C-alpha cells in the first residue's frame, strides 16, 4: 500500500515550472485537476493526481 501525499500551490507551481496564476487559469478552463479545499484559505492537490495529469499531458 502506498500513501498519497498532498501538495500545496507553492510546491505545485515549483514542481511544474509555472505560476500559481497559470494553475488557477488552467483549472478555470477545465484543463487541470481541481484542488481539494481543506479550509477557506487552504487548498491542496493529491500528488498522484498531479503525476497522472503530467503523464497524460506530455
């Protein structure tokens, strides 16, 4: 069994080499996985979901 890790927007932007604004623009366009809202001001993404998105969009 593997554990899935959650990543926040700053790490996600660094990992993908794009800005936070670009990530949110892609979400609005339906081209990027939706974030998981933990609190009103905290959003995360599952690392496995992002890895799958990268694999599908290369």
